[in-house]
C-alpha cells in the first residue's frame, strides 16, 4: 500500500469518527466518556496523517 493510499484510508476513518462524535453528541443520553474516547482516537489518526504527509513530502 502506498503512503498516499494509507493517508486516504486514515482520512476516511477520521471522517467516520467525526460523524460518530456528532451523532453521539446529538443524542439526549450522550455518553461523554465514549465521546472523549472517540475524540482521542480522532486526534491519534490526525497525528498519523500529519506524520505520513510530512514523510511523503520529504521523500519528494
């Protein structure tokens, strides 16, 4: 798998997590612990995307 493909997959996963967060926050019985976990995962993915993007740019 190329770096660009990996970044693309991570970007899609990041978007899916954002949708889950929004859906959970809209719920009247929102689980704030679960929302926090999702936000942490979203941040980890964003950091991976940044690292991969930087390494891809330095390779060119």
